[in-house]
C-alpha cells in the first residue's frame, strides 16, 4: 500500500513539475489532471459513500460525453463545409502564436491558405488580425504582414489590425476596418478552429464566409482536443447568459 502511494505520488509530482516548466504543453496538462483525478478516485472515492461515488461517476460520464459530442461537432462541420469557398472582397486572417518574430506553424498554415487564395483572386484585401502577446516581441499582425509581403502579396492588399487578443476581438475589431457596403467577407483559420469562429460570428449577427486552412499534423490531436473543451465552455457560457436575460414578453 505504501509503495503504491509513493509510486503514484512520484508520478503526480513529476507531471506537476513538467507542467510548471512547460505550461503550454496541452497533453501534459490534461494527463496531469486526469491522472490526479484517478488517484483521488481510487484512494478516496472508490470505497466512499455510494451516493457520493455515484455523483462523481455521473459528472465524469457527462464530461466525457460532452467532450465526444463537441469533438464530433467540430469534425462534422469540417467535413460538411471545408470545400465551400466563395469569392470575397475582404478576408480576415485570424492571428495565432509567434516564435520570435515569425509565425508558428498553425499561423503559417493560415497565411499559406491566404497566399493560395490570392493567386486565384488577386484583388482580395486581407486584414491580418492579432495584437502583441506578453511573450511576443512584435504584434501578430506585423509578423503576418511581413510573411505575406515576402510571398509577393502587395502592401496595398494588406490591412493591419493590431489590437485584438482573442478570436472574438479578431472579428469585432477587423469588422470596423471593412467598408459598410462590403458584403462578401471571408475569414481564414485552421479547420479545428473554424466552428468556434462561426459560433462567435453568429452571436454578433456577422455573416462570414469561412475558409478552412489545414492543421499541422503533429498538432492535430492536442489542438482538436483543446478546441472541443473550448466549445463546451463557450456553449455552457452562452446557455447561462441566455437564462440570465430578462423576459421580454
């Protein structure tokens, strides 16, 4: 028994240290909390009061079910919509992380999609949207603009939006830079992220034409998993906000 407790304690401490050193490691974060849950369950819940045990198991089952539904919704959206690209006058490219002053792979996939789109529709105006994070030496919009310029997209075809720090702000701030008479507005993001983009656009009554960039293969599992959790969070948050609204009837 003592050996079992010490063994699990060492694993939890090791995962916790790794999580502290590499806080952006999504898999380690999830593994840490999942392993911690199972330890707590095994040592404190398994042999506890039956009602308490049933409540914990029910909550866990609901959480797993919501995760599977959320992930399935994202994958279904990609399958049904990824090939429905329209011609747009303006396209918003959503920012993502930088490595130094260069776009990370996730963002490069979005920018490469824009470059490919420009080859087919050279009159398109691109809005590169993204502010400067605490760990970034330049704004994401500046890095995105530099990348597009280096791939022969003219300066006059690029507009910077450098204030946003979230997907919702990307949409809100970028929309202010587009003339009111423009109706065909596209948004480029990776396929794992697009369902949430459309979710926010709908909440703003903002009609967009989604353009799906691919997701880097080595990051697919972590990004899709994280996005499924984000969809659960924003869906529950939206439900709670609706319930708090006063009755207008």
